[in-house]
């Protein structure tokens, strides 16, 4: 089979594209739509958004799709969030199949893991941990919603939203595009959801080290950088939202409700896509902060998108090292290789260029206000799912642009570039050094 000889980046891209196609076909059946009126573009958009764990929707998820449609969306979220290779590995474990080297390389690529050794063991541990976390959260949510919805609906809502939250998907079944605005001050719902999407956004390797810390007493440099950066973004962002929106979007809430709403919305902006407060009521400064948080996103090897927290941290490390006159880029008494710094810079530049091109094409097709367009494109590229109300008014061409942007955001522009790159052997040539004035 041709797929066996694929490079890991190309296999990753093809697997996501195939999953989107399967999801589109399933959502295009009459059994998936309540009124039986099938629309291919709506099915394609929804399948892409679910597979790429984005959460942008052109129709109301609760009322447009049947239970079968909801089940398809949930499976797409789960497989898309953990990765196609994760589920291939799961079935390999289940049936006792041997995992080939090509599959191990693909798993390494999917987790963004630097070493090949132990990748299967980590994958197995993380699959079981993920299912356990989702099951516990589903039970907590079901107990909370049991008085309102009854046993059956509470269990189904608990399972669907647990999967959606852990995978940072942003899909909900509450209807009318209101997300979680009915639960703004609900402590159980807020803490359960935020714990799920923060855990899912930390990255599988970080979760693995955190869960095993009591046994190993070791955190890698990567995990330290991710945890510190995540804490700064969440608590720093929460403080800014709390202060700026105290007498505005958060007015009318009790003090603890304002704190919880600011914390939830800041955490959610880092690619989760759930809302407990109407973002259109935010000041422009707060909406701009949401854009920054969406652009940064979660961490490598996680269910989140964006340039990633470690990439953001590496840029700041480089800047601080230059300002201090240091030759090396250092943090936590460790020196960062120059290759990692170049990779971080490449990722940021590719994301910025993708953002500029897609925003320009979007505005070119249909003149819109600048901020909602940038907000929408960053949300799609960061696989977040937050919107200022622009998604439901998209034309077919705009939907296609958002679909492409969501796909690029999930597989990553850099991964897609590697997958599409034409490889040929070249002789090793090193040219004389030249100088270019910078700054």
C-alpha cells in the first residue's frame, strides 16, 4: 500500500483529511439531520470543525442534527482530538497487533515527542488516562444535570460535553448558540469544563509527567516551560479581563462570579471555545486579548491549537537573552539549542503569513469589519471556536476559506509544508557567509 511509505507528516495530513471526508459523508445522510434536508457544505464545515476540534458552526448543533448526527460529531471530536494514530494504536492494543516502525514514527509525530523510545508505552498510558478523565468528568456533569434533564439525557450530555471539553472542541448541545451562558455562576460546570480543557491543552507528554511526578519526581524542561507559561497566560489574562470588564460585561455578577467568569473565559480562549459571557459585550481591548490568547493556544502534542505555549516562551527567551547580552538562550539553568529557536520562529512566521493571507481573502470576498474577521480567522487557525457572530452569516466561499484555515490550524502550517515538500537528495554545499543589516 502506498500509505505505508508515507512520511509521518504526510500520513498525519492524509489521516485527518480522510477522517473529515468520512465525517462529511455520515453527516450528509438523512439520518443525521432533523428535517432530513441534507446540505453538503454544512456537513463538510461541521465535520471539519469537529475533526479539527475547532467548534465553529454554521448551524445550531443542538437543533439541526439528530442524535445520530451528535454521535458522529462526538466521535469526530474524540478521534480528531487524540489523533487518528492514537485510535489505530488503541485497536492494535485491543487486538494484539504488532506496531510497526512507521506507526511508531507517526505516533511520535502526532505527540510531537522528541524520542522514539517508549512512545508506545506513553501512548497506551495516555489513552487509558484520557478515557478515565473523560468518564469521571462525564459522571460529575451527569449528576449535576440529573435534576434538570433526567437520567438518560444527563448521562448523554455529560459524555458529549466531557469529550468536547477535554478535546478543546467547543461543541455543545444547549442550543441557540448560547454555549454555557446559562451556567455563568455554576461552580460545578465551570470547574469541570475548565479542568478538562486545561488538562487537554497541556499536552500528552506534560500530562504523563505530571501524573507520574509522585513516582518519578522529575519534570522535563519542556514540561516546566509549558506549566509556567500556561499559568502566566491564564492568571495574567484572568486578571486583565476581571479588571477591564468589572463594571462592563461582568456587571451584575457577584464578586466570585466575576472572578470565575474572567478565569473561565481566559482559559477557554486558549482553544477551548466555550463561553459563559457574551463576547460581543466585551470591550475592544478584551476582544484583542482574546485574539492574542487564541493565537498562542495550548501546548505541543495536545488537543489544542495555536502556535503553542512553548513556541511563545522560546521567543521571549530569545528576546530576553539578546537584551541581556547573552550568547546562549537559557532558562531553568539549561541552554536551548539554536535549532529549536529557528523552528519556533518559523512556526510563528508561517502562522502570521497564513493569518494575513486568509484574512485578506476573507475580506476580499465580502467586505466586513476588520476586528470580527481577524477574530474569526485567528479562532479558526487556532482551532478555538470562539466567534463574534460572523460564522452563521458566511457565504459558501467564506465557509471554504474557514474550512481550509481550520485544517491548516489542526495539522499545522509547518507540518503541511513538510508533507507537501518535494524531497530529493542534494549534495551538501555550504556557501560563504554573508552579512545583512538587521534592525
